[in-house]
C-alpha cells in the first residue's frame, strides 16, 4: 500500500483518538502522534479504553477503506509488536495491502 495510504490510516486513527479523548479527563488524553503508546504498561489506556479505541479505529478505517482487521483480537495476541499509534498504522496498512 502506498505511503499516502498509511497517512490515510493515520488520519482514521486520529479521528478515533479524538472521539475517545472526548470521554477521557484532560490529563489522560491521548496525543495524535505516532509515538503515542496504545499497548503496554506505559500506555494511558486501561483495557476498556484500549478496546474502545480499537473499535473506533476499526470503524474509521472501515469508513475510509471498506474493511479493517479485528484489531482487539489481533493486537492482544502474544506475538504482536504493536505498541504505539505508528506501529498500529503500519499493521493496518500492511493488513489492507
């Protein structure tokens, strides 16, 4: 998938981040940057926040591309290397390829 497609995936992710941030206190909002952690102990998300974000991303990506992998299932597998928004965008872009 072309580099501009990764940017479109990032744009979809940032839409979902903005929607999730509406539900979060101002001191724990996610930043719309590729280095923002979404998985791991240093992430600002608890398990419910993670699932909420993944559902929002899936919908935004489906709206833009017509399909999206089931992120909550794929990303909770032991072998995943996805930790931040940039990794997530790469994972989605590669999956849509």
